[in-house]
C-alpha cells in the first residue's frame, strides 16, 4: 500500500512538473513587459501602443506641458485629453504629439486652461492596461473605454461608447505641447467616413510633416470644421490651428473603430499606408498581430531565472530597446528628407530618430546581434542623410537634423557595422566619405579642434569644450580604422593623430581633463565635481573616463594602474554633499558615477583593464540591482531611445561594448541561469551560469565551448558563430582570475 501511495505521489509530482514546463513553454514573453516603466520619475517614456521600430507611437496625452510630460504622459497625472500618434521615448526633448484624436460625448464638458481649454476626462490606473502593441484606458467622466493598437504605419483605435445621442471625435491639429508648434495644418472631409489632412510643425524638429488619412467604422452624422477655434462652413480648412468635430448617436456598449494611416510625404502615401496595412475592421486581429510581432522579437533572447523581478526588467528593457529608431518611409518608400525635399528609399526602409549621442554606446551594438538586417537599413538611412545634407546625422528625427548633443556618432555605428561584415554590399568609398564629412566640417567647435588639437573654452550656449574634444577624438579613431582598412594611409595617420587629442586636456596638477583657453592655458578655479558649460550634461569626473579607444593610454597618463584604480574607486565612493547642486540629468548616482546619463555607462567595466575584474563584477551587479525596476519609476534617468535599456540587456547577459566600434565585449557579471540568443542561420549562443543567484555575483571560472576562457573579453564573431559561454559563480571574489595583462581587453589605440 505504501508503495502505491509513493508511486502515486511521484506520478503527481511528474505531472505537476510537466504542467509547469508546459505552462512555461506556453507563457508569452510579452507578459513580462511593463510599458509603464519610466513613465514616472526621470524616465520620460510613454505607455502606448507601437510595433518594433514602427512609425506610429499611439499613446495617451494628458494635454499638459512640462519636463515630466516630455513623452505626453506622466504616471502621477489623472486626466487624459486625447490620444496622439507620435511620441519620443525617454528623451529630454518636448516634440511630436502629432494628430490628436479625442473621443467625446455629451458628458465631455470639463476643460482646463492648462490643456488649451480642451475637453478632458479623469481616469484611474486601476482601469488602465498596457502591454506590447496594446493600450487600454477607461475614460470615467465619459463612460468611454479606449483601446489602441498599431501596425508599422497606422494607428488603430477602438472605443466602446455608452448610449448617447451626441457621441463623436475631435481631430485637433492645433494641439501642441512643450517645444512643438504647428506651422500649417489642413483638414478635408472626404465623405461621412473618411477625413484626410496634414500637420506641419516646428519644434525640436524644425520642419516636421505628417500626412494622415482617417476612416471611421461608423459614419458620422455631422462634421464641423474649425479655423482658429471658429466654425467655418466648408469641407476643407487650412490654417495653423484647425480641427474637426464629428458626431453620431451610439447605443450602449457600441464599438467604433477609427484607423489612421500616415506618411511624411503625401496624403496619397497616408491613404496607401491605410489600405496596405489596415484594410479590415477586426481590432482584435490587429492587436494580436502587433503582440505576435513583439513576441517574435522578444523571443530572440530567452532567459531562465528564479527571479521574476529581474525577468520583468529584462523583457521590459528588451522591449524598450526596440522603440527607436523609428520608420520614416511610407509603403511606397517615400519620405520627407533632411533637405526639405521628398525622396524615395530604394531597396531599404528609411528610419530616423537617431539619438546617437546616447545609442552609439550600446543600443546600436545590440542591434548588430539582434537585428542585423535592420542595421543595414539604419546605415542606409544615415547615408541618405549624408547625400541630402553633406553630413551624417548627429541627432536626427522626422527628416530633420536637430544638432542636439555632440560628436559625430553616426561614425562608430557605421564603422562597427562595417567591421562586423554587415555592409559588404555597400559602396565602401561612399561609407568613408560619409564618415569623414562631419570630421572635416567647421561647425560645433570642429574648426578650432582641427587647428588647436582641442576645443577651447568659450561662453557660447552649450560650449561643452572638453566633452566635444574627447568625443571627437573617439570618432576620429573610428574613421582612422576605416581609413586603414581601405588603404588610405595618409588619412589613417591624420585621424590617428587626432584620436590622441584627448590628451591635450589632461592636467597633471588636478589629474583630470581640464578646460583650456585658446592660448593653451588651463582655466582657473577648476573644481572637478562642478557642473559647468565645459562638460556636456556632466562634470569632469564623468568625462575623465571617455577614452574607449585607448584605456591603456589613459591609465598611463594618470600615473599607472595603482593610481588609476584609486581614482576609479573614488568615482564610486566620492558622494555628492547635501549642498552640492546637482542638475536634472545627474541621476542614478553612486558616488560621482551617474548611471542616469550616458557618459558613465562604460566606467564600471574598466577594472578589467587593471587585472581586478572582481571589482567590475561588484559594481555592475550593484547597478543592475539598484538602477532598474519594472515599475513606473523604474528608470533612474532618461531612457534615451533604447540606450539605458541596452545597457541592462548587455550587462545582464554578462558583457558590454566598452569601445562600441572594435567588435569586442568586455566581461561583466551575468544574471541568468541560462540565456539563449537566437542568431541568423538558425545558430544560437548560450550563456549559462552554474550557481546563479542573488548572492553569487562573482565569477569563479569561465569556459567557451568547453575550453577554459582566459581573457576578460569576447569577440563579436565568437558570439555570432554560435556556441556556449559557461560561468561558474560564487559569493566571494576570485581575485586570482584574469590578473595577467594577457587577459586584459585590448586597449592601446592602433
């Protein structure tokens, strides 16, 4: 009898285990994504619906301006004015919010001066939901339930109305927030179910153009056109400030579908987008298709862990790494170019929203692993920008160069892709001339940089002299590597000389990179921790470490390994004082280290260059555990178009591109029991961790494909060839691991 009971228990356990495995295998990775992560605090993300790298970001707008509402939405707010179709993800720039649609009925009577006296409804987070490709909220003042989803170039709305004789919608083209302002808008009522129009605007993007075509599943009974808030008797209106209000009666729980197609080139293009991507009225089918697209992309990396919070962090950041760049060309390949003319992308999709000061560091290297086919489109898009303007993009969006931030960081993106073999079909001379273009320009301090070997102090707005010098020097190193590969020996020597320009700011007295006047003298009264116009959104502590192409050279000028280690230790332990004035971008602070802003992102990995990898492991785990959470306030700084998220993806897998253009990833400390990356050609690369746990953050031993791994870095091609990287983890540091210089990452500039 005992034997029967025992066998029954074993059978039950086996069945339970099988059930759990079946559940795990059926569990959608989208369920671990929280699109609200970063909508509170400094993250500046949006929670709405989009598809990977899509043109449309359909998301709720409170209708209120301000830094916290840069993405149109701030989690502590309690009102919704409507739903606009384009948003920036995690930036510090208040632009877009194009083509606002607001559902209304006879209860839409509340207005606010702060939202331009537009009707609004209150809402509760208890009746709000977001997941990849879908957003839902109940507008409680109206009794209307709103649901949103998208395709690449269309926004699809479904509204469930209560019984009301005065239901309808407002399409408001005069609506604007923050830096954005309309310059010319147009609306035409084509029939009782179709409206077309455009909205041209200025803001961070000085000349943005959005053409739309909208169709309604329920014919409207009346339509009223407004010009500058005055009703006009017409079917067409054109002005800076236009809107249309359509009305119809609804029965209780009646669903109405509204579909918007978009183009940056023409209304013919927006209509074609709609017919090509949204030809039916089955909202659930569109929602499922968007969800499936996300599931496919998220499934490219599958992780195993007992820590569900970490798992949610991983898949949410993986999701947010794919919210930009964004598609710009319509279904016919047409788009508005950076020269103000209309162009056609031949044999590629045109993308924009290149936040390159942020994303060259980790997001674009991540794309070379996860989205190699997209990388080719991204580079083609950068080349088209060069052909239209004579320069590669600095920070481009919606067919505009904003010139926000510094450097010419399209270059490391292009050079990295070139050496990883992703641009073999490209014209190498065109690639080289594009890379060289910005470096030979005279704007943004580059003229002085070429003449003096550094950018001198001036008191123009955003001079950022030291930051410019070191970032130009890095980009010059990238150009030199491409010149060398193309046998351009004179250019190689020239740009390698420029790559050493960072040294011209080194001040032995302070042991920092110090601002200099044009006469070669250092500025007086220099305090390294002060935030000044000499450093881009940073101070001298943050920018000291930005010599990713020559870490060994930086170690040498600092005074050698011991002095460098002491300074690196101080970076994490020299905490700001209460009276120190920290600007808005200094967040995620660990000592002087600021994880909330990009210049610090590689710093924790630098102990590997000293034979002290256990110190890197300690700091990286601290950052992974303290600076991210799958919550609305889960980002410690601006998410910045995928960069903050890409740092987490790489670092949780156990490696990071300290130099984003050399094809080398420096080892950190992995989080997962197993992580499998699905590569092209049906290959996989697996990272496994024996003894993975919260406590076991230190690497004891590593092997690659069964052979002992004797270095603190791994090559890109070793990952892309497929294989298995195995870690044995422990709770105490292995201080004898990777201590010889032969194990250090390559660092002298060559």
